């Protein structure tokens, strides 16, 4: 399975994205992975490829400065 996951990350890189960090956790979630992609569509496509292997919860993160601008 690890080889398949590595292939998925390689594919994300080819589409302009990258994995920023990966942590194994204890508790409700087994792992937390942060990734960066040129668009939400590329990120979603990458995460959907994990569907056969994992159950995921996706969060969109916005930098604080950008979020504050939205409130102005």
C-alpha cells in the first residue's frame, strides 16, 4: 500500500502540487497530511485517489492575512 500512496504523491507533484507535511497521530485521526496544490480542483483530485485506501476529511485553510482581507 505504501508504494501506491507514493505513486499518488508523485502524481500530485506532476500536477503542480506537493505534500507539505505528514504526521501519524493518536486519537480520532490516524494521520494528518497537509498538501499544497495550484487549485482546489487539483487537491480534490489527489485526495479522491486515496478513496480506495483511506477515509478522509478535507479542510481548506486560508492564511490569516487573506481571511482578514475578506472581512474588510
